[in-house]
C-alpha cells in the first residue's frame, strides 16, 4: 500500500478553475471521503490523481514520487492507482472474468495460471464466485460494480479511487458495494472516495473532506465533523458546509 500527498493542485477548464490549489494527504491504509455539491470538483480531482487530466500547477506525490512530472508513463502510474467509476464501464462482449483478466494481461503481461487464480480469488472474496462466466448484461448493477472493483484490484494497485460508485445503483444494491469497500479498508487499502453516502463516510472514513468550488473548505476525522447536532440531519450539514 502507498500514501498520497497533493500540494497546490490546480486544474482549469478554460476560464473555470475546478481544482483551486488542493492540498490533501492520504496516509497508507486510510480511507478519505470527498463530499460536496455537484460540480464541486470531486470527480476532476480523482481524475487528476489518476492522470486522466493534466494539472496546471502543483504536485501529486505517490510514496514521495511526483507522478505529474512530464515523461512519466501514465499507464505505469495508473497500474498503481486503480479507479472505479459511477458507470461500471465493463466491456459488454466479455464475461466478468474476461473483463478482469484483460488489463493485467495487456499492461503487465500477467497471463499465468497463478495470475488467473489470484483474480478468480477476488471474485470469490467479493461474492461473485458464481458470476465469473456471466456477461455484464446478465448481472445486476451491484454485481457489475463489484466486477468493476475486482477488475481494478486485478492490477494489484497500491491506491484505489472510487468516483460515486453507488450513485447509479438501486438503493437495495448500495450496501453490497459499500461492504466491498469495508473489506478493502480492513485489508489496509489506501482509498479515496467521492461519495454522497454521508452515513457511510461518517462510519467508515478516516478523514472527510468537504469540497466547494474546487477548494477543500473543511476536513478532519468524521468524529470532529459529524458531531451530534449535525448528525441528526447530515443533509442539512452538507447544505451548511457547501452554501
Ligand atoms: N472536461 C471538462 N471540460 C470542461 N468542464 C469540465 C470538464 N470536466 C468537468 N468540468 C466542469 O468542472 C466542474 C467540476 O466537475 P466535477 O465533475 O469534477 O464535479 P463533481 O464534484 O464531481 O460533481 P458530481 O458530484 O456531479 O459528479 C463542473 O462545473 C464541470 O462542468
């Protein structure tokens, strides 16, 4: 596992500054939740960390190494930083197992029987043992999202980024995906989540960061941010935090 340190990260789209000098530390094995209004820059920040966006200023250090310096192969960095999106983005013509085997084989040349067994083990661990041979359209949204998580884990990442991964799910399927995150946390995975699941953040996060207009306006352990009067109505807290 690894740690991340962001310093002064700036990302603009035209005249709009979407990440406005973000400083963020994620220690090894921590789960950090990003919370904020739609358009606050959560997705963009995760995409910057995964090098899907080029930042205008600042540094993003993975175990001390600045991954934004020109010349670094983004693919190499991405193999260390897994990312899961709201839309599962599985290849529809491949089975769940084939989806998960693809990137390790293409990017890392992992094609051995033991590599395959390791990935099958991920399916077993996350309750998908009998779904490996199914195509995405034969799976529920919660199962597809768990397959997407397995696919990212198959690359043996040091850090995982999750962008609103339960937002497209029916409410009764949200829990099974959040359970996977709790398992990963228990195993010591370093994680950043952009989420609207306030109650989950309150219970599971080591640190919560509130984003507004591209800035972290408040951050700390949930015990200090979700204090009793706020806990009664977390949505009101969010409204207060982002108004
Ligand atoms: N490729 C892009 N080009 C131009 N503007 C963009 C681009 N991507 C994001 N933006 C803008 O950046 C701002 C932040 O978007 P972002 O998706 O990061 O917010 P968010 O906090 O993740 O919101 P949500 O909770 O709705 O996903 C928005 O105003 C959005 O329109």
